[in-house]
């Protein structure tokens, strides 16, 4: 999702920029200090999501959004909680009250990503996963990983360890965000801590899966979905 940040406070912009950099399905197109800069960007680029401060001098974020003929999704950011109702009156995706945590930010952008994916489904069928690879952030770099090389993934608190045929990769991401990146016909969540590649399963023994000598448990909550796909 291509996004822009619009906020007159440099520190506030920097915080959102850092958060965006951590999320694999977000691509920052521009970071703007006022509504007029944002208008120029929106005029020349197809933007999916705006992080928009409401309280800005001269031309407020609300005025900016209401002036747009084509309205991307918007997540309003502000220090004033009394703007929440007004934000949702213009069908905002979410509303973040400063200062907000990365966890709260992820909840908002995951909602935006789900809406975006549903829109793509309606427009062109389930062709979101026409690519045979994904990019996974590992520290400051993004690594291209072929889907056919992924064995399984293990959740480790705020991180996910991606096991591949060559090497494991650690990335800061939630399980739900990772699932949103993967084609559901090729990967399935089998446990609150594990996602597996269906094609890489060597055997299923009672409530455990074997992949390359790794034993992976099947959780009761995920058992029905797993056996339906396999």
C-alpha cells in the first residue's frame, strides 16, 4: 500500500515514518509538512493510505480530506481525542491519538490492509498473489524470499522466524500481518505460533506435522482449517 504522511510537527512525522518502515506491506511515497504539499503528491501519485494530522495551521487535515475527489483510506492522527467522532464521520479507517504505540499503529494499518485487499478482490478476483515471492524485512534491509523456498514460520513474541531451504530470517512482524502477505492456498496457520507451507509437509503424525525433521504442533483452534486445506 502506497502511503503518505501529513503532519506539521517534524517529530510526529518521524515517528510515523519509523513505524511505516517496519511494516512490509506499506510503502512511503512522501512525508509532508502541510496540506498543500500533500495535494501536489496526491495529484501526481496513486495513494492508498494517508496518515493525516487533523490540527494543522492554514488548512486542516479534515479540510484537506474533504476536498479530495478521490479519497484514499485515511488514518487520522491528532493529540486531541475530541476529534474522534468527526474523524469517523468522514468514514476514516481509524483514528490514532498521540502519542500512540507501534502496537496500536499496527492494529490501524492491519485494518487498512484488510480493506485494501478486499477492494482488490472485488475488482479483479483473488489475483493478489500472482507473484512467487515476498520481501521480508531483516533489520534495515528487505530480503526477497521465494515462496517455494519457505518451509514454515515460528512466532517469537514480536518477531517471526522464517525458516527457508537456505537460512532462517528474523523479522519484526505479527502473525496476522504475515498471513496477509501469503497466499492462503499455499500456507496455513496450524498453531498460534506456527505457519507452514502446505507443499513442504513431509508427514502428519497425530497432532504434529513433520517438515525437514522439524516437528510442529497442530493447535486445536486451527485443526479444522488445516485439515480442510490439506
